[in-house]
C-alpha cells in the first residue's frame, strides 16, 4: 500500500469518526437554559430545545368583563388563591361550550390574583406557563424542572383533547399523578377542553362496541379526566347574559352608541352567527368599535 493510499484511508476513517461523534453529541439532551422568573409573570414552554420564553404582554381581558360565568369564576378564583397562598388546591379542567371564556378566565384570574395578593405575606408569585397540546409528552420534564423553584406555577394547556391512537395522554396522566415523587407542591395544571373526558364520543363508543368487557374498555382513557380534582363546566349563555356581555364591553371601552341601537345590532349579529357566546360578543364589539372609529384600549 502506498503512502498516499494510507493517508487517504486515515482521512476517511477520521471523517467517519467525526460523523459518529457529531451524531452522539446531537443525541445528548441540551440542558435547560437558565430562566429568570423576574422577567415576566407568564411564559411559553418550548421543549426542543428546552426553553421558557417570557411573555411581556399577555393577551387577556379584565376579569370584571367576563359575564355570565360568575359561579365558574368564583370556583377557579378560590382554588387559585388557595394555591398561591400555599394551601392545598386541585388541578382544574374547564370544559364545555365553545367561546364561553374558558381560556380567558384562566388568564384573567392569574392577573387578578397577582395584582390583588401581591403584598400578602403568605403569597408567592404566581407564574402562568402555557404548554401547547403537541408538547404534552414533555410535561413531566417541565414539572420536574419547576420543582423547588421559589414561585408557584400554573401550567396551562388550551383546547386539550386526544384523538384516535394518540397515546400522549399517558404522559399527562403520569404528570398529574406525579409518579413516585408526587406532583410538585408548587405546580398545578389547568386545561380547557370542549370535551368533558378529553376524548371524542365516537371513539369511546367504538371502544365499548369492540371490547369483551365494554365497561373496562375505556376505563384507562376516561380515567384521565379523573386526575383533575376540579371540573368547571361552561354552558351556552342566554340572551340576557349575552347582552350583559355586550353592555359590559361597551361601557368599559366607552363606545358611543344609543342603547336601543346597541341591543338591536348585537342581537342581529348573534343571529347571523347562529350563536350567543362571549367570543361572539367580543367579535361584535370589535366590529362596532371599528365602525365607530374608536380604539379598544
């Protein structure tokens, strides 16, 4: 073998070894970037690479503007206040009708509690962390990272549901139970869903119809919602509740319109949408403010 051939083989072997080293290095998890929870009171979780991105301005409304959900509001506020002051509290599933303020209530309650109880001696800063539905499998790692931090955390997943052969719900069950260590005392999980059991009805019925023991077929999946100690239901609003929402927004933003005109236009708007809800009311207010040439601030 010539010297040139020998050199060429050595270079090829070195190149292959470099590729193997690079591949192994890429498979090693990146350590979480250090987070300063003084930067903001809300963050968005990104699992790969592991990161908590601060949210300088959260998209939310004042809690006083959420009408027609008084009982739900009280239940969530009571649970969250207890948690922020270091007392036992439950994971929460907010479920029910679309557009009735489930996610708005979580964000507004978080802001209201931080503002109201900031000077209480027993209060610990309450941090809201949003996790996306597709990142649920990383939830146990996130909870473990938050364990022992000097703040209290609400991990929030909006519009949570599972379909078909999706098995990521098992990661959620494990996280809510906390494994052998238990759930961190400074972490709660809040989720919103249109489904009470987080699964479509046809999927559950199919499981029953094909199983030897129908009652046991869906037990594992249905038991997921049992991990939430507090269920808060949201139902379609009445016409009066819808108009209360409209009037509340109109007064808050100082929109200049006669009451009779406001009522007629609001009812026409809900008729054309085929629904009455907090979301429909807000969409009407945005349209009204635009037509009046007024800004919503």
